[in-house]
C-alpha cells in the first residue's frame, strides 16, 4: 500500500453529483407526458400547441362545442392554491373533449384535514386518473406529483415558478390579433409575427410565474422582452434571464414596444415591505390613460387577470380596443384543450405527429 | 388520409418509396369528371349539395370535384374541409394531431353531403368523419367519393363513387394527388 | 470504565497507519482498551481477534462535531442508539450531539439524560449545550452547570443567536469558563422563507432563496465579537466562499476562531435542486460551484479546521412533500468519510473524477493524512476530546493511546441503500449512488463495534 492514494483519485463516483434530470426533461424525452414548464416545449412545441389550438378554436365556435377525443379519460383538477377562473377554464376544456372531470380545491375536506399532498394524490390516482391539473403555492409541486403517480401532470401554476398554459394562450392571442390585422385566419398565420416582436412585461416579475413562462416562451420564439419593475420586484440573477433589457422607467419603454403585458400587483406586496405603497406603485408603473396614449398605434395591452383596476391598469385603459384581455380569456379554453389533447391523446413514450415534425422528430411530415 | 397517417406513424417514421405509377394526372382528372357526372345522375340534380374534403388528401380532390360540378350544373357548389383528428377511434393508441382546421360552410342540416377522400382503406377515417359531420347538423344524406379503394376494410363502410378499385397488399402504400396515383412502400428510416 | 480491562486483544493486520505523525505500513495490536504495539508484521498474540486491514488505512477514530441525534423528542427520526450505530458504521468513535432536541439541552437534566443514553453506545456520545434558554436567543443558558457535566461546546444550532448583545455577553461568559461557543450563521432578515441558495438556479426554478450574505453577515459579526470579547468561537457548517475568506482573515489576525464544513457542501451545489428534490434541501443551502471550490480550498489551506456531518435525520413525511414544505437536512454519518475523501483527494468538479488527480499521475488535491486530520484529530481538539487535552480521541496511534480506531478500505465500492442504513431515517442524497471507499472496522475504546462493515451491536 503506497502512500499516494491513487486508488482514491480514480473513478471516484463522488465529487460533484450530476444534477438530477428534472421532471420537465423527462417530459420532453418521453414524448411529453407532462407539461411542467414552457421549457418542456421549446419553439417547435409551442408552435405545435398553437396550431392544434386553431382547431379547437373552431370547435368552440360550433353550436355544440364538443368533440369525443378524450372520451373515457379522467382529468382531475387539484387546486391546492385557489383559483376559480383558471380551474373553470381547465374543467371546461376537459369537458369539451368529452373527458370525465373530478375536482379538488384547497377547501376540499381531505386537503384541509392535513392529509399530505402525496397521500391525496396517490389516493385519487388509485381511482384511475389519466391527468392531473395542479395548481400549488410551492414551486416544484407538480414535478413532485409527476414522480409519485403514473398520470400525466399539467402545471396550472406552481408558486413563483411557471404557468405554462397562460404563456401559451398569451402567445396564441398575440398571433391571432396580429394575423387578423393582415386579414389572415389564425390557421393561416405562421410564427413569424414573434420574431423581433417587442414585448414589455411590467410589474411584480420576482413573484410571477406568468412572467417566467412568458419570458421563456417569447424568447424561444424570437421576441425581444423588456422587464419593467421596481428594484425590489425583479428576480435574483435577472441578468441571466433571456431578456433584451431591464428597466425601471415605464415611460421610457412604452413608446418602443408592440405589446405591453401588465402583471397583477398582489396587495401584500404593497404592504410596506417590497413597496412603500400601492399608490406609489400605481403612480410609477400603472398604465393610466396618459401612458396608454404614449403607446404606438398598433401596440397591444395584455393582462393575465384578474385585473386590479386602478392599480396596474386604469379602468378606461382596460376597456380600450387595444386591450385584448378578454380575448386572452376566451382563447384559454381552446389552448387548454390543445394541451390536454396532446398530453392524453398521445400514447406514453411517443411524440405526436402532425403538421410539424415536432421536437426534432425523425420522420417526414409527408403531407403536401 | 389513411395512407398518410400510416406513413407518418411508422415507428420512428419512414420514407415513402414509389414503385409504380398506377394512374396519371389525366387519368385522375377523367375520374373526377366521371364521378361528378355520376353524382349528378344518381341524385337527379345537386341543388343542396355540399362537398367536403377530408384533410389532407381529400381536400384538393374535393375542390376540383366542386369546380367540375359547378361547370356541369351551372350553380355554385359550396365546399369545405374536415379534419377528423378529434373523432378518431385510435386516440391514445397512435399519436396523430390535427393537420389543419376544419372549415364547414354553414349548417349541414338537410343538405346532401358528398365526403371526398383520396384513399379508402380500413374505413376508420370515414367512420370518424361521419361522427364529426353529425355535430354539424343532420344531413339529408351522406355519400362517399374516393379516388382509390384499396380494400382491407375493417369497418362496414362502402364508397358510393370510386375512381379506381385497386387491390393492394396490406403493407403497401398508395399516394394520391391531382398529379396521379403511385403505389409504393414505406421504408423505415 | 470497568470493562476496559476486559476488552479483547485485537490485531489490525496489513494496513497503513495514518495519524498526525504521518503514514506508515504497520500492524496495530490493542488490548484492554489501549494500543499496545504498532509495527510492521507484528506477531499475533494467542487468542487475539485478527481484523484484516489489507489495502486499508488505519486511522484514529473519526470525531463528528455536529450530529443531530433527535433524542429526546423526535425519536421517530433517530435516537441515540441508532445514531451512534450509524456513527460507528461511518468510522466515528465520538460524536457531539446537538442540543436542539425537545426539550433542548439547556439544563443539566436533559444533558445528563442524553449522556446516560449514550453511555453504552458503540461510540462516545458527547453533548453540546444550548447558548440560550430554549435556544430562543434571549437569556443565557446555565453554561457553568453544563460545563460541570463535561459540556465544552455550546450552540443554539438550528437557530442563530441574532441579538448581538446577547452573543457578546455569551462570548464573555464563555471565555470565563474556558468553553467554546459555536454559531449557526444565518441572518433571518435575509434568509427567512428560503428553500435554497438565492442565485441563478433559484431564479430559474422560481424558488425563494437565501443569498450567501445571510451567512456572511453573521460570520463577520461574530468574528468582530470574538475580537471584542476574546472568547473562543467555532463557526458551524460554512457554505460560502466569502465566509472562508472572513475566517482566513480572522485567523491571520490571531483570533480564536475555528470553522467546519459539511461533506455535502464539498460535493453538491444548488444545481442539484433542479428536480426540486427535497433530499437536497439543507440549511445552510447548497451554493454555487465557486463556493464549493472555495470550501475545498479552505480545507486544503487549513483555514477550515474540520469536516462535520450535520447529520440531520428526518422522517419520511417531512421530506416527501413539495420543496417549500420539506424539512431541511441530510443524513451524513455513514457516508461522510467516502464522500469527503472523494471530494478532497480527487479535487475534481464532477462525479467522474475528471480533472486533476485522476490516474494520470497528477498529484491529488489533498493527501489522505490531511483529510483524515480534518475528520479526526483536528475536530477532537475543537471538541475538547483530544488525547493532548486529556481526552481519548484523535490519536496519534502509538502504544498507550486509547484504542479508538477506524479501518477504511479506499477501494471498496458500495451502493448506498437507505433501507439498509443504521439510521432510523432515510434522507440521504446519496441514495442509490455508488460510493468508493468504505469503513471496514471501527474500534471504540478497544471494542470492535464494526467488523466487516457490519455493526456488532
């Protein structure tokens, strides 16, 4: 036995451990069984979702807006963090696909009694569930659930992390509105409208899952995003975000953008710890009528809802023609139908085919 | 439609390798004209006809057919397109997404619908199309026109109008367009 | 102990002895609880138990300055018996039990209870006392009363003494008693609500984080207070590069400051939380690669005095939750030596040993002797258990020394299976991974408590 411990230096399995493959990477590799993050999709995936959403928008216009596509499948909405609107949007989407829907919310008895999330999820899954739609106040909760059960998991919002379907419906709305201006039907519009599109996201970026998902989606599609927020409401390491610029001056940014995306300011942020007051935020960053008129003629105003009228957006601005907030809501059902169909209509381990060879698929698209 | 989906969903996809041209472009054009005359004759006029092409292979054929019917009958013939992705019986078994948006002109209640597809194979696509059409109103009648009937039916579906009957091996592929009909194979990548 | 004379004669044969004096090929004969003879190819006394140490290092038993035994109060996670067994399997012959039990060790009664529970354990169980009553950070705990029971190190670990005035007075009082105060450095204003390090990864994952400054503020403050009071300060589980720099400056100034680092901070970073796995949630959090490299450099340069496990057992339900709800902490005792040697002797950044010292003749980052020192004689001094202080830990391995030894096979590969570990809990980040290097035998006060990597009791 020599003094030099060469044996230790070789093949040491310890040392920096490779980070665990995240659930979202598994999702992409396994044919998208889950939608946990916009990164699960990439530019191709987003484009595919938007194209499939076109088909579901048409379904929504019929007198009976229903297709049998997910008949026999069970979709469970599990909203540990409350949200009436998003939950309703998902449940409507699932029902229009003819799926069976079960619904749990934070006030549901078992979650309230202190049953652990894992026990709740496993109990429900034992009844035969094809997909969980989960909203939770803790980042990574949907990722955890995807490790515990065999069903598909759809992230409907996890803490500060992501809200992928919101970003998807926002992108859909942008594409739809810009296509209309060119006289194109949405089905005829390409993705070129996003290249170089100048988008400002204004508000509490730090705590906003909507902001993170939108930044990832828009950056993937080639848009230029500017974040506008007071210093306390920017995320840590913001210099690593794929954005073109960060600004504290909304008046400087407004004339130079095509889309102004406003985030909701939660009341507790204005309680004196992150901001001096709601009033100061509103006067420094609120989109009032004066600021709205500084926007370029064709610029859009967007908001994920629900709006705090008078705080981040003035009452009259919310009702301007350039404000497409209601269209965002309307598109939400079709986009969520598309995502559910793509998750549950695809057998495990296979990637769907269609108009596009998505995610670098190894086949010809074939169709003329 | 069946052909295209098979080509797309071979494990890891595949490449269509043509072997023999069965019909030329002129043959296809003549077949469409003949079918148009058969439609007018069978239905004793086409005042309430709507021509619907199945995405994607049936669409160009349906458009051409509608044009020819307009020339013959001298009246406008509405046409539309139908994507049956959401009505397929193999959702969850085979991964297929809609190829294009469905566009049905108006309500189909009381109309004569002529469904047009390029190839009739197992019949499952047509059955899905019938389910889809039902959601647009109760048509007076639905008739099926296909350019090629290649046999191997798995559902009791029969065409009303056929361009060409073409017995095939089950592993062969048929590619149909306005430029002609080609028989070939799919080679895995 | 009356039973010492009855301890069997043991021959540890064929190994390489590593202690403070150096490395040498030697057999070791122990009897009656002490080392009798150390030399090459020794004769085997009749009736002796022979422990094969071929290919192994024979080192003084390891000393862990930072173990959570959870008893009294949280026996579902661990108890003194299972924790001590886990320690013995890890090659430790002494552990310092942290006082954040329920009730906490802020009085002689609870301290005596834990000492009594550890009296027959397969390793020596020493007890750390709390600095303040209830670890609440307000009033001094009866340090003198506890010192009379042999308690030499005090900490509110789990909590930080946040009031500077309280910490100052505690250091002054401790100086009078000749004991050491240890701090869990965490500024609540910067760290509250955090589940991981605040940085690029927390920004990607959308997880509330604590910046390194949350630790550095308290490190800087306490070093200043040590200067002011002349008290003896030990800094627990340092995790950031700047903390190491602050300690280096304090030592250069001649202040009585010591510092420890955990095996996991030498090996893992915030990137390991990419999957939101609560097994990687720990306090202080795993930080960046730059911090990890600075901690390793601190070990090599001698600025950091000890590797301490911060063994933190948690029951399944405390870890099987979304990240923000999970309890922070990892098991450490059974894997510490393999992980530490792997991190510090290969010095590589990724797990495959690429980089310096990987079989291509380059020198290893740190020699085995210095790594063993970080886990044995140097923590023994900080814990007031060294043979030079009248204690029985840390070697050197020479005739007359107490027989507290660890025999370590650096070549044995083993897969970490939490179900087979001695700890009552399962929260190890190494679950399912292959580690290279395993403790083969542990001798505690002359008794072979671990033979062939199996606990004897």
